[in-house]
């Protein structure tokens, strides 16, 4: 929801600040006759500045909250915190430059006015170039940096507004009304085009940054593999059955057919992973097509049945934090979450849309979760137990095995981000 309102605020800011660039000197040239607008032009544009400040302040608080709780800020949220004030600053400086040009050209063709005009044009150019860099770095910075960049955008809007007032009062009322500003009505359209170009440039920059990170980053080292002293080598054939001599059969068992048991768990009903003492309801939810490994019903960590286990997976496990049961309880406490038990999988839904699947293997557990593509790629680079989920065509599904090596904050952040994607 916050991303929806952020995008709405950005669109509204682009339109309103485009209107700020228009002088309200003579509305009849556009077929309008609202003299009150011309009379209170300064107050109307000041009100737009106040609205941009309010928008930015609200999303500055949201950005700081996301930074402290999730470690990063979404692009739309970050832009809604700083872009409204920056757009107003650019628009009002554009007004200053154009009005100063008309004053120098038609009323006082002097060197001091030319110097003021050059200063206004230089300020407008700096506001566009450096403001673009500010918006690009707002999301990456910490809390203090975000506050500093917000203050920078506020100062830009304040300086531009004061300069616009000084230029406005230089005009005589009759001279100001006689100015030909017919083509200034194209300013909102120009701002929309400028904003679209800005989004394209920013998206291309993020894509290049991600590609560079993928090329230069090395994945974290995998856990050391341990091989039993008496275990045969990987190339050796599996030992023959020797049940008569009391030895354990290490051959991989035949896959067991799955039972299609689906249970919707009430919000107040507890879940114990070792028991199935829950009451079903009549609600029906579609299954999530996740990776085939989620369909294995045998706990291979508690009942070893294949020599590949000792070769391909780490033998030593770290303590799980959070534990599987505590993670399930955390997810179920999120607002409006519906829990479904199907065989040995637990699927969580919001508004009948799945966002997380959990499966307990005792020493570790698996997660299939929704995530933004860029965020998922970054996690794959950083954590070797996270990968793209093969069972879904949607790029927003990833999977993770937690052997105790995933930090607690990362696990909770995965859940919260998956929830936010469906909740937005």
C-alpha cells in the first residue's frame, strides 16, 4: 500500500510542480477567467510548496523506518521522500530564470539584470544535475544521510521560492499582466516528459549496477563437506542389501506417493510440527507450485537412506534461530494471514494469494518465498543456500535452505518482504 501511495504522490508532485512554473499573470490567454488565482498566486504556489514538504516528510519517516527494520528502502518510497521538494525547487527556479529573462529583455536591459539571469540559469542547471544525484543516493544512504539529503532538497525549494518572490515583486502589476506567457502552459507536460526520462535513466543505472555486482561478487564459501571414514567413494557402486548381517541399507528408497491432505488452520489454533491435532474448515486455497524438493515427505536428516547425503550436504548443523515453530508463529501473527497445511508443507496466504511456503526437516527447514527480482538476485549472490525456485514461472519466487547459517534478521526480512509484496 505504501508503494501505491508513493507512486501516486510522485505523479501528483510532477503535475503540481509543473503548474508552479506557469505565471498566473493573465489567465484569459488560455480561455480562463479566475482573477482570484492571479491575485493570490504567491499563496497558491506557497501552498504547493507546503504540500510537497508534507509529502516528503511523511515518506522520510517511512524511509527511516524501513532502513532500520529491513535494511533497505524501496525505490518508490525513497523517491517519494525527496523528489517532491526537489521538483518544486527545479520548477520555481525555472520560473525565476524565465521571469528574469523577460524582465531583462523587455523592461531593464542592464548588466546587473543579466548577471542575475546568468545566476538563475546556473542555479537551475545545478539543481537538475545535482538533484538527480541526490535522488539516486538517497536510497543507499543511512539515516543521517537521508535526513541530510532531505534538508538539501528543502533548502533548494526554499532558496528557489525566495528568489521567485524577489523577481515577482520587481514587476509592475500592469507590466506583469501584459507578459505573453501563452506557451508556459506546456510546463506540466514538460515535467512529465522530464520525469519519465529520469525514471528511464535511473532504471538503466540500477541495471548496470546489478550486472556489475553479479560479475564482480563471489558467493560465500559453502560449508565444509565431511565424508564418513567407512563410506565408499562417490564413484563406487552402492553396497548390496545386507539386512541379514545387521547392516543398514544405504540405497535410495523408492519415492512414496503423496497423500493429498489439505487443512486450513484457524488463526487461534496452534500448530505443532510433530502432531496434526488441528480442525479443518471448508475454505479452499490453490496449492503453490514450488520446487519438487518440497514434495519429499521423508526426513532424510533423521533417517539417512543415501550415501549422497554425506557427500552433498554438510554434516554439522548450527542451532536454528529462529526455530521452525517460532518462525511459523511469527508468520501467523502477521495481519490477515491464512495458514494451510498440505501434507508436510505449510503455506501462508494473504488475500488468497500465497507468499510463503515452509517445510520442516528437523535439523534444517526450507522456505519458498516471494521477492523482488533485484533483491532475490542480491540474496543469491550473498547466501549460497538461497536460489531461484524452479517450480514457478514467476520471477518473484525464490527458495532457501536454512541450516542455521542464515542470520535471524535475514530470515525475518525474507518473510516481511514476501508479505509486503502481496500486501502492496
